[in-house]
């Protein structure tokens, strides 16, 4: 797995928020229900995302959560850094502390291009790109009705 289940939940929640109108704040229960995420766990994830500036909240009637940035400005890398960190991509695959290009472990040259591809994917994929196919599928289902 590329990232934890917590990170998967965060990506799903953010993708849901990306599909909402900009002025809409979605309550935790709504996001949790639509994305099949435990409500209390989602609340903690949203707090982490808020501390990192990815979402904002509004209290009171009509309150809830919304993206703090445009969906196109939120890369998967930002989400993964916020929830999981990048330790698994920054350290040696064997856990050798001295592993580097100058002093490589036996897997260094094989792991480095994979690591670079993963980083490239996380940097270039945005919530807007993830939410677009979901929007198209929803529109297709509604046109059939």
C-alpha cells in the first residue's frame, strides 16, 4: 500500500469536499456517511488537515468543512505529508541510516527510480483530477434517471 488507511480516508473526504460548491460547508456526518468513513475518526483527520491549511471549518447552523484551497492546488503529496509524512520515501528501504548515492545499500539503485516516480505522482495528481471522474460518473447517472 502506498499510504495508510487514514490517508485514504483523508483523500476520500477531500475528494468529496472538492465536489461541493465553494460556498457550501459540509458537516462531518455528511462526509462520513457519503464516504463510508467512521465519523469520529474523520473529525480527527479533518483537524489535522485544518492545521495544515487544506480545509477550513465554520461553526453553527450551516457549518461544517470546506476546502481552504482550490482543488487544483491540493496535490496528493500535500495530503500524504499531512497525514502520513514521507518517511517511507525518504529513508532507506532496508532501514540503513548511511544509505545514499555515495554509500548505497544493495537495493538503492533499484528503489531510487521507484521512489522518484511515486513522488512525481504525488506531486502532480491533484484533488481536481481525482474528483473529475467522480463528477462525470454522477452526471451520467443523473442523465439516465
